[in-house]
C-alpha cells in the first residue's frame, strides 16, 4: 500500500500538524506501508528556512523510512493574513507538479487547516485517479474569522463553498474531533464517510520523570511552583489572560509562569510583561522536541487556553495529551469537547475561557495541594493510555485509509494486528 500524503508542515518543524503526520507516518511504514510525504521546506513559525535546508524547487530525503519530497513555497512568518495566505497558496502548484513525478499511490491524503494543501490533494487524487482522504484538523476558513484575522465577506463565502465541495468529493474524511463531524453532518455531509481519529500521545516518548532542577536553575525559578504554557503563542490562545493572572499573583513569590514556544504574539506579550514589570513570568521561546519533554517535567501544572469563541468548542488542543502523558494536571480554559475529556478523565480543572480570576483561583488551588496535583496527574496518564495512545490511533487511521482504497486485512499487505476501532472516546 502506497500512501501519498500532502502537508504544509513536517519535521524538523514541531507544531501539532507536523508531529501528527510524522508520528503516524513512521508507524504506517512499520506496518508495511510505503509513505511519501509532499511538503515545503521547514520554516514555521518564524518564516526562516531551518539550517541545513534551502528553499529550492525540489528536494528528496528519507526520514525514518518515510520518503519526503520538499517543494518551493513563499516563506513568511506566521503573522499577517495576506502574507500567510500567499504562503499557503504558493504551496499548491509546486505540490501538484511534484506529485506528478511520484509513482502512483493507492490513496492520496491531504491535511487542513492549510486549506490550499487540501485543494492540492484533491487535484492530485484526480490526476492520479485515486481515492482522496481529507484529514480535517480545523474548520477553516471559520477559524480565521474566529481569531479576528478576517471578516465575513464574499471571498470568504466562496472559500466556504470550496471547502464543502472538497468534503463532498472526498472518499473519506478523517476528523480530529467528534464535534467537527457533527458540524459537517449538520451541513449535509454524509456521516458514513466521516471517521474520527483524534490526536493522542506517544506514551513512550512522553513519560513522567524527575524534575529537571538544572533547567529550573537556568531559568531562575528554583523551588518555585511552575504553571507552564507549552505551544504556539498565537492569536487563538488569548494569552493576555495569563498576563493578567500573573499580575494578580505577584504576591506569591513561590509561583512562576513559564511560556514555552514561538508564535505571532510572543514578542507583543513579552513586551507587555516587561512594561508591567511582571518578574514572575518567563518567556523561553522555541525549543527542540527533546527540550519540550524536559519542560513538561519542569511544570507543576499545564495551562491549556483558547479564546472564548464558539468555534473553539469543537477543538481538542493536542498539548492536553502530552501533559496527561507526563502526569501533569491541567487547567483548561476551553469549552466543548475538550472540557468533556478533561472532566471524564478527572485530570484537571476546567475554567471559563479568558477568565483571569478563575485561572488565578485554579492555580492557587493546585499550588497549595500537592496531593490533588498527584492524583490528577496519575488519572490523566491512565486516561490517555486507555483512550489516546498514538500507536493505536495511527493503526486506526491506516485501517480507514486502506478501507478507502479497497485494501482489506485479509490481503496480508498491511499488518493490521491489534487494530480495534475505538468508537466514542468522549
């Protein structure tokens, strides 16, 4: 079975789309599939090509058995709607052209929310005359409206029409949440073509462990309770709330806030923190994947925050599963499906989104109750082990892709052993 997968992000980039695709793909290779990934040269989120790469028309490499084809795209930082749109759109023609020179796959997969990546995948599937699988990571273009990057307009209406055209033409839609599936079925997309394969955690890579005291010393937070935000610092996350909370908790010299990661709003928030003389908040910036694991172990509580907009009730931030896997309690400022998961797992505290008072109270509660933190952390690890193991989820997606192109377990072409379809994880 040959899987041709189009994605705008791939390692050494470290955002959620890159990690999910890579972690799944290497497991598909281990199961006996051939996987070819068409992507651009790594540059997210700073808009600078990573060391060791050059933004040229075509480059081929192999990563963990995955054949990776990189193509030219317009490179810009992850900020500014027009430039980002040009970045996304520029990937489409080179990706389609490069795919023409790749041997015919059994199935073509493309992932959103980089919407024009999905368009490219559809074109390639038609040119190759193969089934098209749409991996639905976000309800784009609605998500750009939700964060205020674009207003309702005629172009937006046309994009929505194109979005639903792709849904209708896809042989299979792999949705990351049950909520996305509900939205699509409510808008006329047949439920039987949509399967749900959420994000999960690599339970071997993300494990509980000793606190890295040397890292705490490096940052200057020895012997402090650490409330950590790990991930993209972007428009969707409403992290101004975190700054307000840090200001409210100035009097607690034993509490520190650590923000790990890059993003469009990092510089702005860091400047605001300096202006407000918030000496209890520390911006780390981008780190390697190995370093991310160390920061999870440094944290006493994980902060998972989004803006208070209805669309975000349908999303599940992937950082939840990494925090659970490392036995870190979570303070979740997100409504909807994420809230249901956290409440069922008993792995943390749910607060209203963008509520700095509630965030302050939750942090104080956990800072002053070590036993509660440990109980929630262990509950999270157990829950993610049972419901969100990356190994099992990769097998499920492989099963659905094989089914879309008519390959059954009986052929012996793919190792489907231990694949069990999970049903509802909520």
